[in-house]
C-alpha cells in the first residue's frame, strides 16, 4: 500500500459525506435488519421492518413470543422468509434466555465472547455478527462484505481472500475509532454499489480522480 488506509477513508468521506448507518431506531432493530438483509436489497428490508413495527414485533420479547407463521407473513418481502423468520425467532429466544431481552446487558460482555456467541446462532455468519457488534453493540469490529472485498482487490490491497484476515487488516491499519469503522464500512458499500460495480465506472469514480486507484485495466 502506497498510502495509509485512512487516506482512502478520508477521500470517500469527502466525496460521499456521512452515510448515517445503521438506519434503525433501536439495537434490536439493527439485529433484525442485519439478519433480514442477507441476500436482498435494503428496500425489501425496510418493508419487512415496517411490517414488524406495525405489529409491535420489534422487541426481543414480542418477536420471540410471536407465532412463526405471523413473522413469515410480515417478513415475506425479504425472500428466504421462512428461514429468516426462524433465525429471528431463534435469536430472540436466545436473548430472552440469556439476558431476558436486555440488550444493554448482553452487549456489556467482551467483544470476543459476544462474537463467539453470535456465531453459534443459526442465520448469523461473520458479516452479520460483526454488523451487529459494530452497529448495535458499539464494539470496535470492522465489517467485511462483498463490496469491500471487490474494492480491495481492485486497489491491489487484497492479500488473501479470508474474512478474518481482511478484518484484521482494517483493524490494524485504522485509528482505533468506532465512528471511523462505522462510516468507512458504509462508504465502501456506497463505492461498491455506485462505482466499483461488477462492471466498474472508473472514469467517474472519485477514488480514481484522487489518484488512489489505477482503475480496472
Ligand atoms: S477506479 Fe474503478 S476499480 Fe478503482 S475503486 Fe473506482 S471503480 Fe473501482
């Protein structure tokens, strides 16, 4: 890397501004959104979240006690709704059992312990667990997703395509600042969605203009 990683962050922030992630009202809404957003668009997640909200199911207790069929109907817009409903119920049941649904208490634990616990639950992989830790738990963990991998690869920064190695790369090379972690992840998603697409739009990409990427040859 010929420039510090923070330079990329600063350049993206200058170009795109704050992304206001995670768009949710409560910690539990973040958890639900992180599960529902797998393999679908955020627009669909918003519809499902709104349906859950109308039925007062955006709380650990209410969702954990709601009938599965009801949840399935409400989260249908996100696809794989049967699976995701089970996952939502499973996570809620776990939180009810282990902290009586008190998320402040749950997130008081050490990051490593929490990550392990979350990864044991069905429907929560590394990206989902880390999103929950960073945005709901306010833990300093970098989230890696497909956009981040693609951008890194094109910037010639992807040494190994391994989730935890990439996560540690960010954590090692960034200031230990949770705000930067949150914003940087959101900015990378924005870059991946709008410019660094499968067919990249290098000519209009702000990263190319700033001289931070050679562009895709
Ligand atoms: S210049 Fe092209 S390859 Fe580089 S980040 Fe921008 S869109 Fe991606």
